[in-house]
């Protein structure tokens, strides 16, 4: 894998948004929940419990209360975790289009969760941002 990018112009030109198949949901479960069968794509521990991001079907099978239904978009650029400006740039572009976005940074990529009904529009906004850069 190549070295992570930190230059904002290079990050925007290289971000390559891709839409992951399926619908994903955010849900909250007690902190001591065994999440193995849920196979979460992301989790974060909060004072109120454990927030999980899981495939919608897994959430349905586990009878989880869905807090947010989302399309999962990955920016396929290896961004440096200390890079400045990428999140601000795509958040502004999506916000200007009226699209909410929940962001999770992984070690190699940024992952955006937008309302499921806005997935196509979000991809168009991100591709336009990349082309303008």
C-alpha cells in the first residue's frame, strides 16, 4: 500500500468515492452486548452504551431499534489520519446539497454514512467535488 496522503488538493483529486452495496443502520445496544452475530462494520463505546453500524438485515434479525438508515460510501484514497481539510471539504459540499453525513475514519480510508434516500445524490456531489479539484 502506498504512503498516506496529507495534501488537501491531492486528497480531493484522489478521493475516488465508491458506494458499498446494501443498507446499513446505526443502532445502540448495551455496552456488554455480544456483537459477534451482528458483525458490525463499526462500533464506538459511549457512556450510554455501544453504538453499532450493521447491515440492515442483521439489525432486523436481532430486533434492534434502528436510529438511522444509511448508504455507506468509502473514499478510496489512503488519507493520513492527521491530514487537515478533507472532512471539512466533503462535509461542506454535502451540507450545501442538504445531505447529512456521519463520518468514520479508518486507518486507511474515510467512510461516510448518508441517508439511504440520498445515496445517489451524495455520490454525485462527491464526484463533482473530486472533478473540481
